[in-house]
């Protein structure tokens, strides 16, 4: 991750890996549900239900990633990272 300190890059990389793992598990869940032939209503409930603990964990990870991006802003000028930071902030503030 060009322009980031090693520590900042590691934090961002860890956050991205955590999100990627969550998406992989979610995909496996959906695949299993579809293979079981569940009706669309049941599938929607399974997908739509959020675990408050997991949601809190994801919110904290997003907040941490935003904080790292904010702290590293003055160290370098990257329009892509600025756009990413703003997008993450919008997602976090959406609820």
C-alpha cells in the first residue's frame, strides 16, 4: 500500500482480510441455504438477520480503518485513499 507507513498498511491489510473472511463465510452460508432448497422467504430472513455483536465488530473495524486513514492523511497525499476514507465514513454513518 503505497504511501502508508508499515504499521498503517498492516492495520488496513488486517481490516481488509477480516472483511474478506466475513464475506467468504457469508457466501458459504448462502450457498448452503440455496443448496438446501429453502424458499425465498426463509433465505431472506437468514440473509437479512444481523447479529448485533458482529455488526458492532464490523463497525469498530471500519472506525479503526477510518482512523488510520485520517492519521496518515498528512504523511502523504493520495486521492484514492482520501476517497476510500470518505466512502468508509459514509457507510459507517449510514445507519
